[in-house]
């Protein structure tokens, strides 16, 4: 091979790339001097804390971002290309941002249309699909256990169900380079195993770059692991050594526990809930319809002061709808009722404004729909009114409270940097922490947390659950919130959880 010649198996060359995000007037660099060469048949993992630049690097590889300095080359059959169109043609990216696009737009398309649009790499289907493409889409959905989702509107799907269809869509294109950003977040244990098994087959056909905060879910066939820190990339190893943190056994102990108990996780020891506690919420034969379809069926359930609930269940079982019912975003059909009782006064809450002040929901969907040009400090302050936007000047005391809340979630100097940045320029994990801080403003009675640790790095998950434990520990305090917690990962449970119920096909079963 002549000097300077590119090996025939090279897919992408990143040569000293630095970049800032589009629309950033300050042109603050978020990637610095990135150097990376990806080859056919090689697979690597990206690890690093929230905001370190992993998602930005994947967007660069996919041709969605352009360097401010340096070069990126995609090596196609026609030769070396520097046009981002080449990157978009040879890669497939699955990311939280891609999922947010569909949730924000609210397009009325079915799962099959979502998959078929992937053949052209467009968000929506603009051309007629061939019978062969329809057969391929059906076969892929069958392999990932997503066949029942093809005829459903994507607006009716749970977070995990939509993520599963996006994974199907990415694999359908048979890309030379598959880019996966937290691809298993939102999937229950059954669908995680199914996807990872399918991914092992795909790995024989294309190169894969996978960013993950859950090291135990990085496949053991990954050849190398890179660390992202402050927008800089460094290799952790040239190959996967025995016992490396990103190696993964066929099925981890935690996955085995989740598989045995998808309808109920083995919980840590926690204080028992008081049988004499004041009732905060009472559901009496509550049934919920969405677009004419019965989603929740005849649910009877009460929550008392001192109780912190885990709601477990598979993707699409009705967990998120259940939380929206508690929050007042869905309503019980005639013949059933959902009553809420504030902790500081007698009688039930009747006004929706008061319900949303006393009960706060933190979910992917609420984060998606909050599309306002606010600073991070302003976002947290909106929690005092639970408003979607800023409509008044916040007091000095409120701003001071919000600053202290942000410091609880972000260590050291990071908190000051977060407060100065626009909320839209933060990573998914950073936004997730800010939304919990926002939910705490105004001292709510109940926090409804729907997959709250999704997108958080390991340390942030530990800090997040530790904060929940501190918040709920002082149950004698009238401002200590109670929790309803939804997760697919048993290891993410806070210690304060002391009650558990399982959701299956829209029906709730009390476990403990």
C-alpha cells in the first residue's frame, strides 16, 4: 500500500474535527480535535458522563453536523466523500433526539409507515413502497417482536414501543455503519434481549458504534471502547481485554432478575408503609379510553401518605397512561372515578389547576413537549406555577431556590455552567435532572416518575435515586413528597420504595 493510501476496509475517517452546535452565537466548541478511524467489521462503544459529547459525535458520523475545523471523510464505493449526504446514505442513527422528533410533530402515521419511510431515510413516507419492502418491514418487526405495532398509530405507542420501531427502521436500511445512542433505554427486559440478540446478527454485516451509560448492556463483541470527557475522545483500550468494564456476559444477573420479575422487581429493604396513613389518591373502578380504545381496565387502587410505589410491567402495558391518569392528564370513564386529597386540607381536589400543582409528572413526553427558548434557571422556576413558559418575573427567593436545586443535581462548577446555558443545548440526561428539579418547585405532595433515570450516566443515576431517598426520608415533614416510580431496570430503584404493583394489558395487580 502506498504512503497515505486509505485501507480498502475504511468506512469513516475523522481527522482533527472540532465543532459547535448550529445556531450557537457564541460558537462554543462541544467537540475538540476528534480523531477516529472506523473500519468494516469493527465495533466500538462510547462511554462518558452526560454532556460529554457522545450524542454529538454520533450526529457528526451520521452527517447531521458539520466540522468547524478539521475534516470527516466517508469512504463509499465511489471513493472518499466529504459531503454529509454520503454520511447520511451509508449510516443509520437511532437516538433519543430522533424519537423526540416524532413525539413533537404528532404525525398521524402507523408503525408500518414509519418503517417504510426508513428505506428512503426520510421522516415520513413520500413514495409508494414495493411489496418486497413491505415484506422486509414485516419480517424485521416479527424478529424484534414488534409485529402488533405495525397497524397502530405511533401517537398511541409507549416510549419503549416507539423506540423499538425506530430500531427496526434503522436495521431495515442495512447500513454500512449503525449508530446507536442509548438504544435500549425504554425497552423492557424481553425486548432488550431480543434486540441485543438481533444486533449480534447485524454485527456480522455492518460496523456498529454504540453509546451507552449502562456498561452491562454493551455487547461483548464490541472490539474497542472509547471515553468521551468534555468533548474529547480517548481510547480506553485497543481491544476488549478480559474483565474490562464494557465486557458483557450472555445474560447479566440483573437481566435474569428482570426477566423473572418483569411484572415485579425484587426490592431492597425499605421502611414499611403505614396502614394508617392519610389517603392521597383513590382510584375506584377507573377505566381510561384513548381514541376510543380501552387502555386501562377497571382499576381500584389507593395511595397513602408514606407509601412510595413501584409500577412495573412490559412495554405498552399501560404504565404511562396510569401515571397520566394520576396527574390529571387522562380521565376516568363514566362509572369510575379518580379522587385526589391534598395533604394540608380536608376534602378532595376538584380543580385541574390544583391537581397539577400538588401532583407532578416527570416523563419523556413532558420533556419533549416543553419546547421553549428558556435558560435552565428559568425552566426550573416555571415549576413554581407548573407553567409551560415564563409569564411573570420570579422573586429573588424563587430564583435562589432554583439555583440551590440545580446545585443539588450538578456537582461543583458544572452547576454554574448549566445555569448559563439554554435548556435546549443540554444533553438528554442533563435535561432529565433539571425536570426533576422543576417538579420539586412548589413542594408537591406526589412525584410521578416515568423512567426518570433513562439517559442518565451511572453516577447521575446514583445521585438521582439518593436524592429521592433524602426527599422521602422525612415522612413526618408535610412537604416530603411521595413517589410513584416506573422503570424497566431493577438496579435503578430508590431505597424508599415500599409498595409495588404490576401493570399487564391495562390491568393493575397489587404485589406488595
